[in-house]
């Protein structure tokens, strides 16, 4: 069924997370053709050979045609690097094919929105720059099925110091943490930007160890504000040593959720959840992108979305996303 598609172009597909995303897509859809795009053609071809049913292509983001030769056709474009010119987005719009972006900070969303507004009928645009492309927000939304109303959502995430990923991920982290004037939270029902001492926090790891953390604002915060109306929303990031590495094992990645509100029967409900992937952040990010591609092509969850501007949580069912996280090795524990 999936063989009817032209290749999905994965820009940055030869990097650490991009190559894992290609392999996650391959696991879900063995016959879906892929194009692994990168600056280094030989490296892209190597990854393409490892993935199978894929080709390697050289990408030049300084060129409107991305440096591609001939009349190459793609079914979607996914980008794992920060495209300062938005060349890849305009390319997808001109080709009228889905576009998935995962590398923007909340404070950077303006240029992508403006680019969409100037060509709103061209292509479906999915902005998926959530924590690990959705690994925090979808478990939150899935848990909210037990709530009538929600008052507070607190998310703590731990990125192990040895788990940054490749150069593109490091560049994103340094850019977002170094350039952002403040981090977005919701306080007393109002959007509230925090910095300095107000941004400081503590994160409790899954083994009970407390670590320094700071407010961080991927798209989860603004998305949850729009979706839930909760009066308190905050995401804190600890960049430290994971519990697994303290035990002498390889690094893992952790997500801690705290949700307070009112249950369906009117009683107060407070739940705590711990989410761990034993192989770190990259597999979860890769899965999030794979599920985004799946949905944008209409391979699951309904017909392909029409031209428009989307966040992943308006297209993908939370329970389905969480089931895929478990299938791909993620553990969930109530705390």
C-alpha cells in the first residue's frame, strides 16, 4: 500500500536522530521509500543503505531547489536541522507536499507562521518542536482522559549529559537556551515568561535524587495552554546524569508528569507519572517524527490532512501515540 508513495525526504537524515527516525519509519512501513538528505552525500548514501528502500541525496539549504537535480518527486519533507532561510518549507509548499519541522523554539515560531500565512493553501505544515517531538505532551493528554477539568500541569524532563545527540541537536540546544530571552510558562491562568531565579527549579529523578533544573519552553507549554486551559503549566529541564547512569548503566531519558485537577465524579485528582526510555532521547524523538510522517501521509489516523498549519496533538490520538511509545521500549510508571 505504501509503495504508491514517492520518497519521504528526510533532511538531516544522516544524523544521529534523523537516521533513527528513518529506521523507525522503516519499522512501521517496510515498503515506504525514503530519501536520506544531508550535506555529505557519501554519509547519506551509507545511512540509506542501512535503512533499505532508500536513496541518499545531497541537500543545499542555500538553494531554492535544495540542490536537487532533475524532476525529483517527494511525498513529504521532514527537517531535523534549523533552516534559517526556511528554504525547505517553501520547497514543500511549492511542491504542495506535507512539511514537518522539529527544531524551533517557542520564541522562534514567528517566521514559520508568517511563511505559512503567505501561502496557506499550498501544503499541510506540521510544527512538531515539542519535547522529543511529542513524548511529553501525548502522555499528558492521554492521562487527561480521567479528568473533568485540569488545574495544573507540571512536566520535568531529564536529558543526560552524554545524550545530546549529534551536532544539529547540540546547535539547537545552545541556540534555544542561549538566545531565548525567557521561558514560557502559564501562571495564574496567564502566559508568563520566566528568567533568572524564577526559572530555577528542582527535578526529582526516578531514583529519588534531586537535581538542578530550569524552565524550558518547547511547544508543549503553549500547546497545553491552548488545549487544556490549565491555570498553571510549566516544563523544567534537568541537564544532568540519569538514574540509569548513576547505577553504572548506559544513559536513559526521563519524563516526570504531575497533573492536578478534578475527576469525572467531581473529586480532586492528582496523578504522578514517570516515563523512561532506556536508550535516551533519540529513539523517542525518532518515533515522534515517524508518527508525524505516518499521519501526514494518511497511513494511520484518517485521511491525509489538507493544506493548513498543524500541531501534532490536533492530528494524532494520544492513546495511539502512547501505545506506540510502549511498543518502542518506553516504560510508564505511576508514582
